[in-house]
């Protein structure tokens, strides 16, 4: 991976703060802690509370949803045991595949797949990535597949590197923030989760209408729900799995899924993420 773009060296940010739950050294009995990364419509309290309520009813226990600013923070909390499970991205899941297990994966528009979108301003003449040379570009997170990895590997396949192709790149730490950066002219272009862009087009069209999708990736595995390896068969995680797989069967679950613009959840196989694994391999070449 390009040294300039490690997790510790960020070139800038247009950041909106997320609701944060503090890490506790000990958990109250029966409380299930589920981590959330900006893989969906973050910063929407109603969406988040609806998800919490649906899972709590289905699991028969209190649910605490824990959000953090970066994918790395949430993944770290899961790996160290401060979370019972987390809604990650396929990229960090594969980075830690030996330490994590899949619980379930969302179904969106009939499939557990999504795309990365490359966006520019609505009136921008760019027709694709090659036209963005020398531009200011917005990424979501250095551990995001759709918000970073896809564009970086597309550049690699062109024989280019981020730090020499773009005049400058920033991390916004949120897909909605990428769209905002492009829509408001803070950057010429951005890499964003296609599911999030499409969802925003329905609930905040005045935002997405100021942007234009100029390229779409191949279909890739949708961001999954994961647990630590060895814990996926434990009762709390099995309760979560059952709740996710049956969410569409309850009124609370239907409302939560509708707010998330998802069809439901289904079991996931690691092969679903082979396309992301192939892009990760490109970084090593």
C-alpha cells in the first residue's frame, strides 16, 4: 500500500462527528455490544435507534450500538473483545480473516453485492478516472473497500499511484461526507459506497443531484457483520445471527430494514469477498 496513505498519515479531512459510546472495561450482564462503521447511513439517529430496537426485541436483550470515526477503531475494538460483533467492510474483514468469522451479510436490491462509485460534480466534464489527473480527491477511509481500495487499485492497474496522480487527496471518514465534499466543491471527485450514494439519492436528493457518477466498479461483497473467530458459535452471537436472518419477519425489523433501504440479511460465505481479495493482491504487486 502507498506509504503516504497509511492509516496514520491522513492528508486532510472533511469530518462529521459520529455519536460515540465510550468503551467500558466491563459490560453489564446480558448487554450485547455491536460495533458500527460508516458502511451505511451514519449520523442518522432514527436509523440507528430503529436498528437497535429491532435487534433488542429479536434477541431478547439490551443492545448497545457502538460507533467510531474510523474502520480501524471499530475493528480494533472487535479484535480485542470490547465488542461482541461489528458491521465491518469486506476490506478489514479480509485483513483480519484469520481472527474473524462471518455472521451475516445484508441483502440490497436482491443481492449481497454493491459497487464503488467514482463521483464528480454534476457539471464536471470528466468521463472517468483518467480525466481526474491533477484533481483534489475525497476518499472515505483507508480501510474502506468502496471508499479507498477500489480507486487505488484502479490507479495501480493504470500504472499510477495516488500521490502522483491526484494533486491532493483527503479522507472524510464517512461516505456521506465524500458526497458532501464533492457536492460542495471542496474536492473535484470522490470514491464512495454505491449503496450509500443510492440511498442518499432517495432521502437527500438535493445532495446527490449536485454530483454525478462517472464510473462504477464490478459487483463486490456487501459489508458484512462479523464476530471474533471462535465466538461465532456462542449463544450471544448465534442470537444475533438468528435476529438478523429473521429481521424481515417482524414489524420492528421491517421498519429498520426500510430505513436502511435493505431487503434483509442472509448467511455469508468467504468466497463472496473474492473480488475484494483480488484487489488487495494488486496492492502487493
